[in-house]
C-alpha cells in the first residue's frame, strides 16, 4: 500500500542510497489505516485461519487486500460462497490508478545439486509449459508471469465462483498500474523490523505512523553498519 502511494522507500542518487520509509506517501497510508484500526472498521489478525474463514463466511469481514494468489485462497477457503465475492482493483488515492506488488516467485538450482541440468529442465517446464497452468487451474488460481502460459491459464480457469468483472481482466489491468520501485540491499532486515514495529499496533501500544518512524531509523542504521553511503530522508 505504501508502494501504491508512490513514495519509494529506497532510491539511489548522487552515489548514495536515499532511505525514506516514513515519507509523506507512507505516512498518509499509515494514518489512514491507523484510523481504520482505531475505529474498529478493520480486523487485525492473520488471514487464512479458521476464525478468519468463519468471519468471511458470516459476513463479519467484507473483503481483503491481497495479491493474485488471494483469488485461489478465497475460493479454496470458502467453496460454498459462490456468487458472493468479486475481484476489484485497489481503492486509489486522488483517483490516480495505482497499486503495489505483494509477493512473487523465483526458482533456483542449488550449486550442490547432483543433477543441475535435470533440475533446470524441470524448472523450464514448470515455468513455460502450457500443461502447468491447466493443471494449476484444477486446484488453485494460476497466475503465471510467462505470457503464453497466462493466456492458457485464462482459458483453463473457471471464474464462475466470482461475480463482477472477469478475474483476469481486473488483474491484467492492475499489472499495468505498478509504479517504479527499488528494493534496498537491506530489504529482508526491514521486513523483520516492520514485523517487530507493527506487532503492537492492534493492542494500542503504538501507532502505525510511530512504527514507520522506528522502521526508518532501523533501516538507516543497518545500511550504515554495512558501510554503505546513506542519506536519511526521514520526514521531520
């Protein structure tokens, strides 16, 4: 959601990393969701749990923001809810169509593999063979990055579970609305810092804006500890 707000957390300029995790776009997002949490209009907790599934089915939760794989999760978790759900673009700021990316996939072969060529052959099949999305469509929602396989997935997947616009139409359009974004060299440690900083938010022990300031400080510190040239672009 911070990505959607168009305020990248990392950028490179004049030979140094510029870190701005708590800049205007992210804080605007944090303020919005802090208000939602404080007013009780959103539920804090894990998705995919038994209580989450029950709440969705009972109408206690009206939706979720997620990635393309959420389509498969929703249909599998609530198979009896045919005709109750639709896939739609994320709500936007100031009528500017944009969204971020949530997750992705990559394949690799270990240097210690005894059969690297065989592994590569399998991964090539897994990534590009049209049989794979056809198989995937029988058990989940296939969303391949390989364009030819994506066309096959669209034809193979039965989206009659959902109402509204065709699922692939919505998601293909969303894929064209992703602003530029650069991941910093300490992204994984930032994810860990974010989990620690945001964890107390539902209890009221902190707020989302305060958590973002804490994550900013942690990100700058870890990068400087690595000897990187860093400019702190924290909002003051």
